[in-house]
C-alpha cells in the first residue's frame, strides 16, 4: 500500500487498488501537529517520509517534491501494486528511492547514512525500480514498518547542500550552510564526495549583515522550519535549488548529538560578539601613528599566527609570540632594512581567543621610509581594498597585494592592480624610494642588513653551550633567555626572513619574465643545503647506529612540532623517536647552481632596467642562497633558546605542582611578575586559581566562530570559510593515501608512501622527512614557509597552506591526487 503526499488516512488513499488487490487498514501517523501550551501549533517529527508529507501543506519558503512512500510490509504484500503506482505517478521520469526507516531520524539517535539510496532510476522500467527498492529494503535491519521514499530526480541543480541550525560539534549558536554550487548534484554534501563551501551565520545576525540573496533565502528556510517545530529544536536541513529558481526541501530532521553540547558556553557567544563588534569599530578608526582609513584583521597575513601558534592557542604561546616578535620586533627588523617605522603598534591582537594580524599596521611596515603621508595613505588604502576584494590572497599578501620591493614586474603589476591611485610624481617618488631600498638590501657588504643579521644569529648560538644540561627550576633564567632570544634571535631572524621574501619575489619575477625557467628555479632550490638537510642525514645515521643518538639529540633535541607550545614534546622527550627505521626521502644529489651566460645576461639587463645598476647576477644568486638557507638556520638557532626557556618554565612548574597543561594557561607577564612581585601567601593556590580562571575564559570563547579575515563588523556574524589557494611545490603528480598527524603524533608510525597532512608548517615536523613519505599537505603556510622551502629542497611534492576546508577533505579521504604541474589537490573516491 502506498501513502501519498497529501493523504494520511486509509479513507484518503490516493492509490486506487486494482481489482482483487486488498488495501490493508492504515495505522496512525507518527508525524503530525500538536498544540503548545501557548496555543502555538507545533510540528511533531515522524519518519523522513512522514515529516516531509506533513510539511508539504504548510511550508512557504521552499517546495517539497511530489512524493510517495510505502512500508516494507506493504511492499512484500503486493509488489505489483507498488510498482504500478510508481509507474503511474512518475510517468517514466527519473526518480530517487531513499530510506525512511523507523530508527533513522530519531530524537536521540540517528542512523543517517546507514541505509541505501538509489539515484536516477527510470520509473518506466519496473525491473530497475524493483531492483532499487530491493536494494533499499535489504539495507534495513528487518523492521516491517520501515519505509521506502520515492521522489522525482531533480535535474539542472544549481545549488545543493545542508543547513545545520547549530554548529554540530559544540552546539554553538550558528547557522552552518554547507553547499555545493559547482557539481550540479544533490548528494555531494551528504555523501562527502565533492567540492563544498561553508558559511557560518550567527543566530543574532541582522538583515544588514547578509549581502548574498542566496544565503538570505536559505536562512529564511531554516527560520521558517524552526518556527514550525518545538522551540529550541536544532535541525539538520537538506536542500537543492534548480535552474528555474525553485528551492526544494529534501529532508529535515533533528540534530541528535545535542546532548554533548555545552549550552552554557553557547550563551556567552552573543555577548562576546557584541563586545568584539565594539572593539573592531574602535580599532577601525584612523590612527595618528599609521596611514590608512581602516584596517582588516587576518589570521594568515604577514607573521601568520595561524601557522605558527595555531588558531586557538593557549595564553602562554600567545604571550611568547607577542614578546618575541609581534609586540615590536617585527617593525624594528623592517626599520633596520629601510622600511617605514611603525613604533608602539602591536602587530597581533586576539579576538575571541584567536590571533589576528592588524593588516593596516603590516602594510605600513612594507612602505619605504619617509614617503609623504598622503602617498602612504593612498597605498595602504588601495592595498586593503585589494585584499578585501580578493580574500584568497590573505596568506600571500607580500606577493599578490603589497608591493614590498621593486622586482622585474613592478611596473606591470602596479598598472594592472593600482593604475591611477598615485599621481605621476607620487609614483616616481615611491618607485625610486623602493628601488633604492631593494638595491641596498641586496648588498652583501659587511655593513648591510643581511650580513649583520647573520652575525647576530652566530652570537646567539655561542650563548647556547650549556643547554645540554637539563633546565632547573630557577625562574630567574627566564628573562635572560627571552632577552637573548629576542635581541640575537627573533630580531635578526625577522630580517633574514624578509630577505628570503625579497629573494623569492625577485626569482619569481625572473621566471615570469623569461630570465629563468621554472625548472631552473626548481634546480636552484634543490641545490640549497639547509640545516634540515643535515637533520635528515643525521637522523638516518642515528636510527642505524644507536651510539650516535646522544650526539643527534644534543643538536636536534630542542625541536618540537609546536614551537611555542609547552605541551608539545621535544625530540629528546620522545621515547619513540627511533623506534621506526629511517626511510629518508632524499632528492637526487643536486649540483651547485650556476647561471648560464644567457641567464646572467638577462638578469643583468633586468636589474639595470629596474634602476639597480650595482647588482650583479652572480652576487644576487649568492644573496638568494644565503637568505633562503640562513632563514632556516636562524629559526633553528632561536628556537633552541625558546625551547630551553619553555623547559625552564616547566621545571619551575614542578616546584609549584603545576603540570605543563596548567602552565600553558599562564602568560609571560605572570611569570616575570613572580620575580619582582612574588606571591607570598599560598602561591600554589594562587596559581591554581589563576589557571582555573583562564581555563574558564578560554572555554567561554570556544564557541565563537571567526573567519580568517575580518573586514568589517559583519564578518563577526557571517563567516565564510575561505578556500585558500595552495602553494604547490614541484611539478610532479602523485597519488597516495593521506595520513593526518598532530603535535603529539608518534614518531614510529607507518608513514612510508603516504601523503602526510599536518596543520602547521612547523620545523618540529622535520622528522617526517626521514620516513620516505610521498608528499605533504599543510592547512597553513605560505610561499616562503619552512615546509615550502624544505619540500623544494628535497623535490618532494607538496601543497602548503590549502586552508581549513580543503585540508579536512584531503585528510579524511581514502586516496588523494596531488599535481603540482596543474595545481590540483583533490580526493580520489572509489
């Protein structure tokens, strides 16, 4: 027996039973309508089919396709009648047969995805329809009341996806719109098999926050369905939109994981966003110390905190990053290179516990010093406009937004991006100042900024002779270590890192202008011998010869996957480090790189045409080699100081009965204050209370969802999860199974031949290169990040900085294709 879309009682059966076919009596429906105490009509859920049938009569913001359904018992009682009615109703068109089991969409438990569905079945072919019905029925657990739902197959689908009325994992108060507007299919989101986009919208959004009519339409659907259900019911809504503009509801059910949600934290989100909106409005105003009418906040521009300390770091990691880099060192280093000073302006702030770069401050520091204020304001404003228009550039602003040096494409890039922004005399002054800065920084004279920075790093290394001794609990060592690390480590490292960007930008522009080929640039990078090259060989030796392991750990033991994270174990704290056989991924021995005469002549002409007549091509290649190689060495040296400082904190913590997880909730200021303002009354209780307070604060903001970029207050309420443009390494194509690793990953896992997926491109993960991996994918990272350089040196295929959505799709796939030649990174299904 078949129940139609509008009729729920035996007296109203649409199916006219053929002669001789009995019609069993129909029992009561599970779905329906009841009255709340406040006289409000409330919808009660039944099975998938029953729910859709009841909603057909009242839903205003979307259509529910014509449907019919029948139970397993009814199918077994009379297959012919069922097939006859399907053929009559759908008249040879394509149909979908879906499960509608009694236990599929319950209030407390869900069996979503547990049962079969059959798509694009010819309703005029009884044999095909019967086989599809049998496939669905056989996927059930045996309940004769389970149902099969039949709907028309939608064609010319332009949009499909799922709306969650709360964030699924935590219950945070967001509408989560996950959709596919590319494939033309209706099941890519629920099946997890296609490209998808995600927008999160806080439930307190105002109409002015929504720019997209498409998003507004979907939110209207979600809100209407919420209004029909019992107040507070979280919903999972499946939809599709066709080319004729019609929005179709395909399914609605209750979210069943809500018992795991912390509703108390969710209540804090609205107030926190209001306070964040007030802060952003204030921070967005003009400031006397920096040029620019507004700012943008980003997690990955410039010093890229998302890559280095993560998107939800603990207080100690945040405070160390500020102390060592983003409070002042960042702009001191650039000032030493001739860029615009930006004093008394922190580069990084935190919002909802998440770190953001003040992009206006960053852009000011990329201007040559002493430009007129009006010129600086015009450039900063137009750079901000370009980033707002192209959010995909958020992790590569130095290459695709700000023009931080004069490279061989400077004029063309300026005209293509910013034609008419500056008056002719302003442009000439700006270009000349930047050309002078570029030429001065390419110098290897002992008084130039790069050689001076290299000398400072050597000085820091000379201070590390006693680090082989385990740290004791003397907190007095901490300010000394941090000052040395900042003055002789992170400040010169910042200078060397900027030089590496300069070298990379010039090399890229040389390729685009034909002075070098892409293969020759790759050969240059593979010729570089960095400290991590030594690591690979030394690790292989230590794995084979246990007697060399002490020497290995004395050199590399300070490395940890989370450089600023006190809870991340160092290499010398990992008992499993040598448990697996080292299977080193090594590139072919690359010969020393030398320019051909044709290449040298082309570079010589380009430097001259760019106004940098003193730069010799061979000297530039040496400069690029030193900058890129020593960027990695400088990081290796300063992280040894930082790692020792973390161990000093950990040793002090043991005297206070504080574990590393506890210490992660303190700040550098808390620890330094203890040296000059000690807690005299029960210090253990004092720090325990402080740590518990910080944990509560950290937990309260855990429900806030913020995007990679905050361009204005609307971005606090409407959060698109940007799909980053990855940085590909090598031209190779590979296919392999992915393997996801985190900071606590054991070092002896089976990595060989896998595409390794890590969130942060941190040098503490260098041990993976001893496991003969096939390739590397990272969520965060840029064109000049550590892992980009490392993979280029090894000739290892990689996609660095793919973004959150792509990373999740890749890391959870069964098999992945990574093609650097065509810039493709995607799962392979089936």
